[in-house]
C-alpha cells in the first residue's frame, strides 16, 4: 500500500500550487496570482482543449482555497484567422470557404445560430459547459484587445525590436527538429490542438522585405493574406500589400488596429502584459522551435518571464471515432456533460497528472467509470480513501466557491441505464422499478435520482446502438419452452417460486445466482465452483432468451424488476 508521503506526492495539483504561489510572490509580491488558458473558437471546442482549461483551473482553485487572490484568464483567440471549414458542423457548407483568412469574429455564424459571428457561436457552447463544471475565469477577447488599441504599445515595441525577435526565431528556422517522442500518431488537426492558443502552422513574420512580427488584416477583403513591405520606426508608417485581392496601403501603426502580432510573438507578449505565472501547453511544445519554447526567449523582450508551463497529454475517446478537431462529430464538453455529471468529468482531469493521457468513455466503459467513482465516494465517506484519491475527489466534487450539484440518491449508473433501456424512458414505469430496488427505503420521486438518471437516459438514447437496446418479448417463446429438458424446467420453477419472497434488487440477485446452486444440491450462499459458474451462465442465457430473445442483456435482477413479476411469470411459462 502506498505511504501517505507517496500519495501526497501523487497530488499534482498541490505541488503546482506550491510552486506557482512561490513564483508569484517572487515576481509580483502582493498581487493576484495569474493562471492562464487560451482557446481558439475556430470550431467545436473539444474535450482535448478542455485540458487547456482544467489544468490551470484546478491549480487556480487550489490557490483560491488557500486564501490567495488568483485570476484564471481564458484568452479567447477570436482574432485568429479562419483557417478552414470544419466538417460536420450543422448549418455550415463549403460557401464558408470564402471567409478563410478573415478573423473568426468576422466570419458569419452557422446558419440558424442566435450568435453574431462564428467565434461567439463556439465560445457560447464552451462557456455554458464551463459554468456547469464550476470553472471560474476572466474571459478576454483578443479581437477586443487588438481592435481597441489595448496592445498598441506592445505592437510598436515588437516592431521596434523586430531584429532581436528575428534573431531568436532564426535559431530554429534552419534546425532540423529531432524525431518527436509522441505518445501516438498525430494528425494535422491534433497538432493544432496541441499548440493550445493560437496557430501552430502560422508563419512567424519573415518576408523577402525583412522581418516584421505584425500582420495586418486587409483593408479591402478583410483577409490576412498580406505582406508587410516597409516600416518606419520614427513615423510608425507601415506599408502592406494583399495577395488575395491586390489591395495595398500605407498606415500609421500607432493609430492602426486592424491586425495582430504573429502567434510566436503574440503569446509571449501576453505573458508579459498579463503577468502570467502558470499556463500549460500541448504535447507539441516539447519540441525545439515550438511556440512555448521560443516564447520563453521572446518574452524577455517585453520585460516578462515565461510561465511555469507543464505539457499536457492528449485526451482520447472510447466509443467514438478518434478525436480530431478537423472532423465532424468531435466530442465536446457539452457532449460529455449530457451523459455524465460534472463532478465525474472534473474527476477524470483531476486524478491524472497533466502529462498522463487518459480516455473519456462514451461506450459501456462509462458504467465502469461510474462504479469506480461511487466506490471512491464510499471510501471518502468512511475515511479509507488514500490522501491523493481524497484530494482528487474533493477537487471534482467542489470548488473554492462551494459544492457542485449532485444526485441526492446516486444509484448505480448501470442500474439506471438498464431501467431506462427497458422502459424506453417511461417515467411511471421507471419510478415503479426504482421504488422496488430497496423496498425498505423506497424511492418516492425521480427527483431523488436526478440528474444521474437523466444522464443515463441520454447515454442509452444517443450512444447505445439500436441493435444493442433491450426489447422485452411480448409473447412467451413457446418453442423454446417446449424444448427444455427436466433441468431447464426445474430451474424456471425454482425461480418463479422465489419471486415474491425475493422481490428486491438484493433479493433477486440472491435468487438468480442461487437457483443453479440449489439444483446442484448446494446451499444458496455456497461459494461458486468452476462447474457452478458454467451452470449459472447456462441458466442466465436461458432467462435472457426467454425474456429478451438474446443471450445477454442488462443485469438479470434489474431486468426482472423492470419486466415486472406478472410479465416474468407469463414469459417464463407459468
């Protein structure tokens, strides 16, 4: 068993909080600690991107619990260019390709959206999910920052020191990057996601006319397919041309706010401007020349320091196609929150160190995850949970602001899923069955098992294929019943005789496992032998075929309760 010291060592959130508090005190004594995330609303913001938020959120929340002032910034990179039309987005077709190169806030929202532009449409869905997850943050629109002139001095400073920036970038332009130590093959979209905020593939500002770290959006077509051809440090006059439409103009950069710093300069500028002490980044930042690595040198030009920045690994999905931001149907936090409660989703991010990959289940594995969570809840309640496990549970179930909403009576997810599967979500039938699970303490209202019941119902209806749904037979299978041998008929007789006296979840569990034991001349509570397990499987398969015309199905005690005693008797030939 791990020692307490080892368990505490595994609590990565506390370790980072210690480090961040000490570093913030060194850099800016007495000021709020600044943690940061960056999200580009270029399409559906998926569950991998959520790690960009959850990692600093958990650290910031721990700092807040300790009584320190802390800000968690989320920079919405809505002034990034629209790179491509994502597949599978409702209300979007290839006509959106005409907007490639424009800021995300200048691209129309998908057809039918209530939001004013593309960026706001995708920000809204993420903001709703973050609210449900209890994530407290200060949102910053980079469109607003740039177009209102907030970064004017930083832009002019970068242009004045463009030679110094160019010299840093030049160290990496000619280097051949070593083979990446990747946890799995990366596609283009995943590399973009790994870069976190901004764009992995964006050029760094080098042109044939010299190096310029600023890129204007064209005054005619609005796209960033522009090239700066001249700049005067004294007057701040900047000349550019647009390759998309041929437009060109000379502007005074001290008054011009329709453009932005290239990504590898923009990110470290923000670190310095906001005083960021902690910001994680995707796995691709482990390579030389990545935005985080280069930014660590460029940030000094702006008078700042690089944040503490752990690399986070990818988040996979079980039960759906490989997660990739370039494809439709990519699971988002909203998708996950439709089938699992917020504390469970938080727990998946809290219990793994940032550099550990993990999967979020949309298939049958979600039932096992819920079982694991319920066991942890029980251990926390009775004081037997290891310290690191208890810490992860606490971070999942509550924030510094208080407890997250939870189900008053958290019945097993697999039980709820089985019931809504058999009843097709009929509330009266669902309440009947659930009230019979524990006759000594019956459930009086479905509100007692919500929201978990609703999540299980959503999972059954959206992620269990139709051919795997449970359909109870309408009429007895007379042919099968007529073909049974004496042992088969005897097993059904023993079950039917015990229904009334065992009509509860625990009672029926004892009954269905006990029938083969009694037939073998054993006591109902005898320990199973290999031979007995074979007999039990044979008996279970017979019941499934008679009840649902399949060899498998929901757990038999739950299924029997769901079908009802009278219908069970009829289908089993009584």
